[in-house]
C-alpha cells in the first residue's frame, strides 16, 4: 500500500518566526549580561551601576549593554584604579567573555521555541 503525503512549506513564515525568536533571544541574552555585570561595576554612590541599560535592534538582531556616565569608560579601562572587592575594571568585558556560551544558548533556545 502506497501512502502519499503532501507538505506545504512556507519559507517566509518559518524565517519570520526564526527572526522573532532570535530577537527575543538577543533581548534575553543582553538582559542576562546586564544582570551579571552589575555586581562587578565599581560602586561609590551607585550612579554608574544604575546607568546600565540593555538595548536591542530587532531588525539587525544586535544587542548592546552600556553604562552611561561621564566616567564609565575610565572606570572600565583604567586598571590602576582601586575598587571594592569583587568590583573593578573590565566590569562588562569580563562577564561578556564568561557568559558568551550562555548567551548563545539563550538565543538558540528562543529560536528553537519559535520554530516549534
């Protein structure tokens, strides 16, 4: 007995769903990075830590985490400054390197979920 199966494939719908999932994943990934980096931000009054934001451009699937104070770059780059234990320079760069695999997993999980 022969069975026939008809499949209708809509590549645009699949692409749209994958893109939406990836956008959601990028948003979750940069939010994750923001949360992981906050405890490492040098703290005096908390202004630098509170200035942290995560943003996503859904059309290009790019995300960013930024700390926005006049001294944020110096605090990040100057290895000679003294800080409280656990806080200090490279407060964003180090967590990015440490969390890259986790962030990729977050994005992949959201793409898989969108395509189910």
